[in-house]
């Protein structure tokens, strides 16, 4: 397989799951904290690090903004799906959003690898990877390589290994 010269990674998840913190970790220091906010209720960040282009957006409350970011699906090679492991209340919302994502015509029929970050593993009430995988029904994803790892975006724990896995799947 030829090496891809540009890899597009989508970073998705509900608000407050830790996307910005994760994305910041992979930015060069001079790029940190310059989030672009094109319109109310819809935040997108785009930057590259060593040929890997990261595009991040918020899924929550994005119903009517959906079409604004869905066009990124076609060109994406891998997905980082960020979950707040301590936010048990919204796990059902996460499940819904995941299903909508997986059923999208630009995602459904492609073998795009998906990395799930069970983020905020440092929180006392954080659910384990295994419990989150079960709650989201990840075992039913059969057409795509997927992987779930715990992360602490504040310290960076788990981030590099996770994204490394994703990039290896893409290359
Ligand atoms: P986003 O809305 O998905 O972009 O989430 P943010 O990156 O803005 O993070 C939301 C809040 O959670 C912020 O206050 C972060 O500092 C905090 N946060 C992010 N990751 C972690 C983590 O791994 N552990 C803890 N304890 N807090 C985190």
C-alpha cells in the first residue's frame, strides 16, 4: 500500500468531552489556543502536524449545523471519537451521535478506522473502557477497525499511543 502524503483525521464528540484539550496536545506550541469560531454553535479547528491534518468539531446541539461539517466526511481517513468517561448521563446521547455518524453515507461503506478515547480517566467516577464499549455497543462495529483507550487529556496520558494506532491503520 502506498504511503498517504496527507492524512485527514476527524475529531468528534459531545461538547465538554475534551476534544479541544486533545487537539491542543497535537498542535505546535505557537498554534495552541487559536480556535476558529466561524459561526455560533459550531466550532471547527483545523491544523496539521507532520502531514496529519486534524479537523475537530462539536456534535452536541449541532443538528442544524450538521451539513456544515458533514462535508469533511468524504475526505477523512480516520476518526477520533472523544467520550467523557465521567459523563454517564449523556452516554445515551453519545450512542445516538455515534449511530448517526456510522450511518452517514460517506462513512458507512468505508473501512475508516475509529479510535475511541475514553477521556477523563482521572475522574473518580470515570467508567472503564470495557464498560463504555459495552454501553455504546462497539462490538457491533464489524466493517471498520476500531480501538478504545483511556486517556487523560490534561496530562496527555494515552493520547500519543491512541493516535499512533489510528495512523498505523490509515497508512
Ligand atoms: P471540548 O468541548 O470537547 O472541546 O472539551 P474541552 O477540551 O474544552 O474540555 C472540557 C473541560 O474538560 C475542560 O475544563 C478541560 O480542562 C477538561 N478536561 C479535558 N480533558 C480532561 C481529562 O482528561 N481529565 C479531566 N479531569 N478534565 C479534562
